[in-house]
C-alpha cells in the first residue's frame, strides 16, 4: 500500500481521508474498537468547521458564536468573525470521520503497531510493507518514542478532566472560567447537553477542582451527569522532529503545548492535509517545515498565555484586561478562529 496510518482518532482519520482523495492506497490501524471517546474540550473553531466541510464531513452539534472569559465579576466576550464554530461531542466527530473514511474505501483494521522498520523504498510495520507511515497515535505516541523522537518534559505538567451535564446550554459562547490554579471550559454540544472540561496542574478529583468555580457550580446545580469523568495528560509533549525518513507524526503525536487555546482539532486537520501533500510530492521532509509554519501561531499564543497564567498577578489581571481592551481580546480570538497557517491581519483599536 502507499500509506499506513497508525491511529484512528480525528488526526489519523483525516489523514486517511486526504490520502484516499489524493488517490493513495491507504489503511488505518486502530487498536480500539468502535467509536472512540477522549477527554476533550469539544469546541471546534470556525477554521476546523471549514476544514471538515471541505472533506465533506458535517458533524451535528451546537453552533458557537464566540468565546467568553469569566473570572468572578469580570467577563469579556469576543465573537467569531468568519462564521460560527461548533460544539461537537468527541464521539460524534469520530463517528462522522469514520463513516467518511469507510465510504472512501479505506480499510480500518483493529491492530496495534509494535515494530517499525524502514529502508529507502518504504516502511515495514509488523511485517506489512507500505510506502509511508503516518503516526497519529496520540499524545503519548509509542511510535514517536520508539523512533527516538520523544523529548521528555516534566516542568508544570497539566492535565484535563471532562464531564458532560444533561441540561440546556445557557450561552452560545464557549465560556472559559478562570480560578487561581485552574480553568474550566464550558462547551454546548447539543440542545440538551453541555461539556465541562477542567485544565489544571493541581492534583485532585473533578468535583474538587470544580469547587474553585462557585459561579459555574451554581449553573450546574441539579443537572445530572451524562457519562463518566474522562482525563488526559500530561498535556505538554515535545518531539525533536516530525519526520524520521518515511515516517511522519501528525496530530498530538507531533507535539502538543496545551489545550488552553482550543485549537487541537483544527491543527490536526491542517497537519493531516500537509502530511499527505508532502507524501504525494515525494518529499516527506517538507512536512517538518510545513508543520512549523502551521503551528507557529498556536505555539506562540499558547506559550504566551501559559507563561502569563503561571504568574499569580498576571493571571488575576488576564480577564479584567480582556474586559478593558475588548479590541485586543477580539483580535486574539480572531487569530485562534482562523484556519491554521492563515496569515494574521493587523489588529487595531475599534476592529
């Protein structure tokens, strides 16, 4: 085959779909059966919605008008300028992508990658030969580690926890609540369902972390939980490179800073397209340059926000500053909402 994709999450399935539409013979190996769930904020930025639509994938969900920051009495709103985002259950997104991939004639096999070898003509994965391998096997990618591309990081480890609540959304914005040591992300995903994800470097239970957000707890009072708490982390993962010969890392496997800006799915979709272009162009190494370009804005903004959030006075001032400077907050949200790699427009007071 031309391409083997290891990992059947959104990054892997999008890669397979791009490959199939480019005329490649492609298969996906995924060890988990059926529809796959994951701890995720579940908010798709407008750029991600557009990228999915270009693939013919339209997952049902809840339209999102923008982002709202909340800290005590302070709040700041910024609407998306390029159309709505969408709150989508992770299982719904996975099912829609999987259906599109199967309809494109891609084989999805329940298999685990154990050994990867390669030569100048291709890769050999557990005895199966392919022209290239895309590793889309997640945050803690075993393939990244086996290739010696893992760069361990232990400073300020953050984790995410998510639970759904059976209640009608009270807003058409993604609400981000800020507390001293954590953020809570509220994403409507259906007319009767809201997802609440907590990001923190602290230890403790989901309910223990939620106690830091009394205003949000009041909103959720009396609502029944709709499923278990799911966790993910440590979120920060670094790779020394995104390519090793004929192996390309896509999605979280390629490296991840934090979920703070909500761009994970948009970045995965953009990387999937770039990886296939590099493969069909006969230059896998070109993907490294393209990955750096596509993720530059995300890495810069996320590092900047995380750096400010670690300093208590700066963290306390974040939401009041966004409230006092709505044009600046709107410019930042506009940058997050654009498709990955799109050029930034100059921001100025008033729009």
